[in-house]
C-alpha cells in the first residue's frame, strides 16, 4: 500500500510570512496526526483528527497555527504568521484507529524560518 | 501516558544483537509498550508493541519484565541500516485510537561496522 504523502518536502520563508503543508494519509486510515519535531527532540503532537473531526488540539498554538481535514481524507496545516521558533520538521501520520493501531508517518516537511 | 526513561545513546557491532532498554516504572495495568524508530531524515517507523507477554515480529523482539516496569527491544542481528533513534512509548489501548502518543528523546543507536 502507498505510504503517507507530504508536500512540500522543504520550505524556506521569512518570519511573519504564511506557509501551508499538505498531507495525504494511507487510504482507509481514519485517524490523522500532525507533529512538530524540533532538531534534537522527539516529535510533539500538534493535532489529531478522527475522520474530519478534531479529537485533540491541546498543543496546537491556535493564535498562529490552524489545520483542517476536509472530507476526512487529506489535511492541511497552516502557520500564519510564522516565527523563527517554528523552524522544525512537520510530520504527518495516519492510523486505522483500532485498539492497537500503529501510526504510519510520512517523510515530513522541513521548514526554515529566517 | 506513563513516563519512560531510555539511555541517550548506545553502540552495537554490526551482526551482533542490539539490546535497547526502557524503564517505565509508573506503567499502569492497561498501558501498552510501543517502540518506534526514526532513521535520519525520515519519519518515525513503528516496530512492535506489547502488554505483558514477550512479542516477536520480523523486525524485532520485545521482552517485558514480569512486573512490567521495564522492557528491552532486541534487534537480533543489527545492520548499518538499523542506525537510528529508538523511541519507547507507553500508551493506553482502547477502541477508537484516540490516545496521544508522547515521544521522548529516545536512544540513538549507532551500529558500527
């Protein structure tokens, strides 16, 4: 089966600009996650969707970050306006949503904010 | 989720078994142990999970102590491609998959030729 797809792979922007990331999960996976991974740290969950509903966005900085998952498939994560500290890899993952369902991760988008 | 403690780094000779320990002394009865790894510049990859019995799959074996306060991930014949950061995570398993997976800083495993 095809894996989780993400685009773009790399993005360089200046602070205060906007940026958007796209994720296409594995077909049939109901649960979708966005993580932020700062260099040298483990991934940190930003938001979790079950189909097209949000089940956890407690660590999403809602003043600048937003995410949506229309029709319960693809998802976009947006940052507006970006800050220097947003430089990180943004990872998308999906899972079937079952009791022991592992998460399958995409390759990530590496963001550099100058 | 229960907190886990892992060594920061480990080395292993190519072809030998790599044994990666994880301490989870505050684990509760319904929490599972999961292992993921992250190869440089890639997203994390699921390896294996277990509750209290030892588990084995094509990638690795998971040994959980009887008191469940610690576990060991075993890569039986490490190769250079196994060089990665290995994350031990404990999480509750129930229907719906709504649990939040909290990654720590993991163990950086270096396989040496």
